[in-house]
C-alpha cells in the first residue's frame, strides 16, 4: 500500500513545484517583464496574478514609484556675468516603460540616475549661462526649473523614464565670492545709511529752525498783546485815578506828596539837598495847607 502511495506523493509534489513556478504576482507598485531564453516576451503593468512557463520563462520586476535623485554635492555653474555659483538640486523620476528601461539601461537604476543627472546638469549650465545672479537667485528660478524639467523629461522618455519634477534647493556663491559680495553689500548699505542720516539731520535742522521761528513769532505776538493789554489797563487805571482825584485836586496833591515823602525817606541813610522853601516841603511845613484854602 505504502509502495503505491509514494509515486502519487512524488507526482503531487512535482505538480506543486511546477504549479508554483508557473504563477507570479505583480504588485500595484511594480511592472514586470517576462523573459524567455533572455528575450522579453511579455510586459505586465497591471497588478494581479499571472502565468508563465516554468523553467523556460523568468520574471523581472521594476519599481514604478517616484524616486528621488538628490545630488551629493552642489554643482558649480557660470552665469552670464562670468561669476560662479553653487547649485544644489534634486530630481523626481519614475519608470513608465519597463521594457524600454530594460533595453536602454539594462534596468539599472544607477545608470538611469547618471543619465538623468547629466541631462539636468547640461540644462542648468545652459540656462544659468543666459542669466545673471539676480535672475537665478530669485527672478527666474521657477522659469528655469520648468524649462529644465521639460527638457529632461523629453530625454528621459527615451530610456523609459518620466521626470516628474526638477527643483533647485539652493543657489550659493563660492566662499571667496560671497565675502566680496557681502563686503560690497555692507558698503552699499552703509552708504545708504549715511545718506539717510544726512537727510534726517537736514530735515531735523529745518524743523528746528521752523520751530524757533514760530517760537519767536508766538513770543513777539504774545508780548505785543501783553503790552497792548497792559497799556489799555494803565489807561483805564489812569482814567479812574483822574476821575477819582479830579473830584478833589488838593487831596490828590496831598496824597501824591505823602507818597513822595514815603519813597524819599524810606532809608535812614538817604540824603536830600533841597531849598527849604521848595514846594516839596509844603505839607511838611503846614500839614493843614490843604484845608486852609
């Protein structure tokens, strides 16, 4: 019984091996090439389960996801001003035609990256040579990237590859050039600062002179108005005094004489040399002179 079962088990095992060698699966992130005796006989681009001839056909898979080629070191390019710049960039690419990719570069991603890197560098060198530093730093960067992406994609499709994007991460000047540029920028900024300071100082002097002028005018007008008010007050006071003393002139003369005496003899050290018969002593000699008339 066991002797009859052994060949069956062997046959089943061989059938399983043959069956497993006849099937292969393709992931949604892959394309597959079916080879028969070294020749491509089939291309599988859709995910699923497929059949092949065991021992005669073999399958090779290619990743179709977007890959990134990031330059290890910045590349040196020359602008239209004959100045060197260091450019750091990266490339986004993916395989879109597995058969063409295999025929062109043997399905080797490294060879494809070398081809893409050369294409992009040639395009950057040509575009940077047409533009100034200001253009490549800020003014035309988007335009440059679009031009390079279009050219690189056109060339990459010859090897079954699509260039999804080309980006310039950074554009720097070499260290020696940077120092010269920074020094020149510093000198320019200092010149602008000095001009602004000079302009500010001139404006300050102008404002100060105008303020002093306005101050003088305001003070003069205030003094004029004060004198006018004072004069009007003195006139009104004099009118009041005149009206008051006009009612009794003798009393007014007496009052004025008393004021003169008080001012004259305020200090004991005061000395006056006058004729005793002078009118100054009128009320001193005869206090009732005012009432005697």
